[in-house]
C-alpha cells in the first residue's frame, strides 16, 4: 500500500525528507500547525496564492488564543 497522497510528496533532498505539499517546500507539519492555530483552509490558500515564503509566516498571529 502506498501511503503517499497525490498532493503530498516525500523527497530526501527537500525538508530532510519530511512530507511536503507537492510543488512546494511547505511541510505538511507546517500546514497542520497553521490549522491548529485556527487558520482555515481558505486562509492558507490566500496566503499561498500571494506567494509568501513560509519563513515570513514564522511570526504569524494565532487565532486560537483569545486575549484577556
């Protein structure tokens, strides 16, 4: 059984072999982290369409932590 999904790929030369979104260097782990922080699929796709590099998202505000 092939556990690899069509939109997810593994390449030992990219991101130390971690699963990444095909055609990018964005790790699946990173996308899951965004979703855990409250980002919707639409939010992620908008940012991706703006072609922002993942390192620019490091200081992203979290939506799941309410202040107060």
